[in-house]
């Protein structure tokens, strides 16, 4: 097997190809190439990697990840943690790399999950008139905004049906009042 650089090693490589998502860098001393993703090209946002590097350019990179995927070794490189003029390591303790990894792991899509409240009091506040809490726990200031819990779907449907029923009876009452005159 070819001699690959150690993890977090810094070396100068040549840009082999530039794609819309990053650039592949030739690793000196072996036939392997590593990818510098556009998020690791600069500390600023990069939309087009071709604006940063061209094929044949010599760049300083740091090996940040070795990963076996589908029986292939994939190497991830970073340019933003290395001074491109001197090759000096700008992140010697790999703090910013760890922070980037943590940000990727912590993101989850919570939009599709419905929030349910389990222990909601079946009461109405005497102070503000909203459901779900007592007057002594009420946080509403006099004349301030009132907040209430969002009703369940079944409650909404029942309320809508009750509203329609009330509307029909009020229309019938109005018509009977007109007849009496």
C-alpha cells in the first residue's frame, strides 16, 4: 500500500480537477487524490470553487479525515486551516475542525415532528381567561398580550361544528324575530 500522510498532516499538493462542490488535490508521494470541499476552501463562503483555485495550482492543505467507503479510501482535505503563503497550521489543536463536525452532527429537522403537551391542566385562568394554567401562575400583564395553548385537532373540529350549529340557530332566531314584527 502507498505511503499516505498521517491524519492532520500538512503538505503542499497540486490541484488535479475543480468541480462545483470542491477541488481534488494530488497528494505528493502517492497516486491518491483528496477532496477539498468548498466549505473547507476558505473561512468565507465559497459559491464557485473555480474562483478560488485553478487546475495546476499549488496549495497547502491539511488532511482532516480518512474514511473507507465502498472499499475505497476517501481523503478529506482543508485549505482554510492552513496559511496559503507559508503552510503554517492555523488550527494546531484542531478546535475549529471539531466545531465544524459538531455543527454537522447537531442539526436535525424538527419541522415534521408535532409537539404534544402531556400534562396540560384542564382549567381556565381567572386572570386572563386562557386555558391550561392557574391565575397564580399567570404571566400576563394587565392590558398585555394573551397567550393560549393551541387546541388539538379533535377540539378544533368540534369547535368548528359547534360554531356552524350556533350560526344556523342564530339565523333561525333572526328570521323568527323578523316574522314577529
